């Protein structure tokens, strides 16, 4: 099997999930998040774009229902032995086959948690699931039951996050080396992605973000490229990914002479990032990190130019997004603990003047505080 964790560690994770089910009065889980399947069994695929469900009973028994193209994928990358295939045909409803499998596992009349917040469980498939199991079992929303368990990383997972951080730094170095007036954005992206692949990394959970001139104020990827001007600004957001574990970074590069506002915004962004990292320690809440971000930027007169969130969890993620649960926003009560990993981003966008300045990197929570996984400096990049 091509799995990245020991069989014993995967079994321990499933035991934790079973204990969590018992604590939540659940008899089993219908798992649709690929990240959960990967964490529990090693199963690695992008086949979740179609219907597939992994069932884990509170008694520790489990099976997978998927399509034929993922049969060998599951056999090769996971510890799952009981694999069932639903057949592509007009009008097929895989949830009906799922019901029959659940019946054979003694799940009739039971309380089953469901990961409704999953890319593969579209609204249509969710309706089919509920219709097929109506009167068969009680379905309970359990979106973050496994997600909470995934927050604190094992030593093997921490090592993967650290390696992802090294790959993100390699991409940063490639971007600094390549960026200059007259360079096409596409070349910068190719050098960054190439550095990660050459280092043994993976595709990230979503596209790298690149935007220059007015597009430097965007924090989403969009199609289309441009050549950098003699005086320009370019915002990048990217992630190193290793065994699907991510470490994201963000930066705004200045080409030519920076505006005075660029210098002031960078000073504020650096101060805010360091304040957030100082608040990233065991016992604090997610809200404490957000408040550090808001307090610094607001004191610099940047309230109207900042966002209402300043980062999120880092871990093993699949498309369409590398953002992991939970997020830094006002009032978030989730408590921080050792071996959690996060990306903190400071995003400042002045739409009136068309100026941007962003700064971000990933860190691991330790017993004494936070430890960044990046070696890159926080100085403003002027090229």
C-alpha cells in the first residue's frame, strides 16, 4: 500500500473518531470529506468530485462506497478492505446502495452523523441521501467531528507541515529571483510551482494567487496574465504542499520605487503579523489572534482597508481549497493547543489609491507559543 502513515497511527485515529462518536451519542459516521477519509485510512484520490461515502461505525467497522475508477486507488492508497462500487447508469442513486450496505452493517434504526459540509456531497446528492435513508436511520449533522480531531497534528503530520513550509520558502525564493519589470506573471507562477514539484511536493488545494497593478488588490485567482511594468505591485498567495499537508504564504512585491503608502502599510502589516503570532499560543482562542490583527491595523488607521478574518487552519486539504477549519475571525471561541498549524495573513487593500500590501506565513503552535515554518524574511520586497 502507498500510504504515508503507519497502519498503527491510522488505527489510533479511527479509535479517536469512535470515541468522539460515543461522546456525541452517534452509532456511526457517513463521511464525505476526502480529508477525513485520508486522515482515517490513507485513502488518496480526487474521485470525491463524484459520489462516494466512507462509513465508520462506532464499533470500528468500516467500508467505502465509490466508483469503479477509484477501486484500485482505494486498494493501493488505503487500509480499506471492504470496497463497494456503484455502477454508472442513467438515473442511478448511489444512496440507495449505501442504505443496503448500512443495513448489512447493522445501522438500521441508528443515529448516524453526516459530513454535510463536503464538496462531494452536493445539494442534490444530499437530498438523495436523506430520501434514501428516510425512516431507515436518524441523520445528525456532524460536520466538524473529525475536523476537530484533525486540528492537533501527530509528529508525522507536523513533519509534513514543516516540509510544506520549506517548499513554500523555495517557491518564495524562485519568485524573488524571477520577478522584475518586463517579466510575464506566467513565468513567475511556473518557477514557483516548479520549485515545489522539484522538491517532492504536491499540487496545492487551490490555485496560486497572482495579481499585479490593480489586480494586486485581489485575493482570489483569476484567469489572464500580464507583463510587469517598470513601476508595479504584485500580490502573491501560494502554499507548499507535501503529502497534501499545506503551509501557505502571502506577500506583495514592489517593482520599482515603492509609494510612501506602501512603506507605511508594510510596517503595519509586519507589526500585525508579529502580534498575531504572539497571540498564537495554547489557551488562547481564535478570537484572540483576530483581535491582535484588528487592534494593530485599526491603530494604523487601516480599518476600512483590512478584512474581517486574518487566517485559518493548515493541514491536509484537497481541492477546491487549501483553507482548513477553523478561521480567525471575531468571536471565534475555538481554543488553541499544541501541534495545531495555521496560516496568518495580513491583507491590506486601499481601493481608493489602488495600493496593496499583504504579508503572511504559516506557524505551528507549540507548548510555549508559535513557531513559524518559514525561513523567509519579513522585509518589504522591492525589485
